[in-house]
């Protein structure tokens, strides 16, 4: 009798726990948003550089109805998407190879550590004449995005328990079967963590590049707004970039938690 009563209680506790966690997260996010809005409003009264939240939102909605501004949004979004896809693919593939091969790690790991420590933006003057205006900012976004994926995947592969490899060997799994059924499931969390970081860093790389040399893009909008003293438009564009990056990161983080 005790067993039959315990199982439904345990089964019901799962959804209740999930609802409790989601409720706490919502309350925490709401409180944080209120605190940020209050702090923003206070700062806007202390300096003319920072517009009020209401003024910023008004300018942002106005910009989003402007065809030229939407074209800049599309240019930046396309570059970020391309940089993210290339960076994730290159970083994931390289990290997989390094994780599986001790010899490759011995050869290339010091170089990767050095390159990851170099401020990527200092390479932009070198990339610009090689890849032109459009290509150079994509390459810069790739350089920002690939390292978190590479490092997380490489570390995740190295930390796969040995029993998994013995299991693959005992059932005579092919390389493809080992990759699909053992390696990918085992590294999915570090892979998603790297991907989540890569999204934000791809945005940083592309927008930073647009500050220096580009004809269109949101980075150029921010720079021109600053040069003309149009601080509401500048802050509105920055908030748009932050909001999009934050929303994507939160979505990936929730997915990461769900599959764990």
C-alpha cells in the first residue's frame, strides 16, 4: 500500500518542482528588470548622454519603422549568423579532433591558448585588406565565436568516461555510430554552453568591426549616432543588440537545462 501511494506523490513532485523553479526565475527576472529600470532612470537624470528608458524605447520603435534602419539590422544579422555558423562548425570540428587525439593536442593546444589570449580586434587591420569590408567583419565574428565552442567540445570529449569507449569497442560500433550514439550525447552540455557563448561573441565581433570600416550595419549606426550627438538613437541601438543577444542566450540556456 505504501509503495502505491509513494509513486504518484513522487511523480507529481516533478511538475510541482519545475513550476516552482520557473516561478522563482520569473520573480527574480522581474525584480532585476525593475531594479535596472530604476537605476537607468536615475542615471538618465544625472547625465545627458544617457536618455531615459521611455525616450529610448520611443526612439527604438521609431527606428524600427525606418526602412534604412531595418536594412542595417538585416546587414548585421546576416553577418552575425554567417559568423556564428562558421565559427561553431570550425570550432566544433577542431575541438572534436583535439579531444580525440592526444598527439594533436600536444601540437596545437599551446597555439590555441596563445591565439585565444590575443585581443581579436587588433587583427582587424590585417583582415581588412584581405577579406574586404564585408568579409573582414564576418571573419572577425568567426574568430570571436569559434574559441568557446572549440575549448568546450575538446574538454567535453576528454572528460567522457572510459567505460563509454569500452562499451563502443565491445559492441564493435563503427566510427559514425560512436560519434552519433556516444560522443554527441556525452558532450551535448559543454557543446551547448560553447554555442551559447558563441552567439554573443559573434555579435561582439561583427559589431566591433562595423565601428571601424563598413558602409552599413548597426555598429555603423552606433558610431554615427555618437558622432552626431544623437545619444537616444545610440542607446536604443545598443539596447536592441543587448536584447537580441540576451533573448537568444536565455533560450539556449533553457534548452541546455532541459536536456541535462
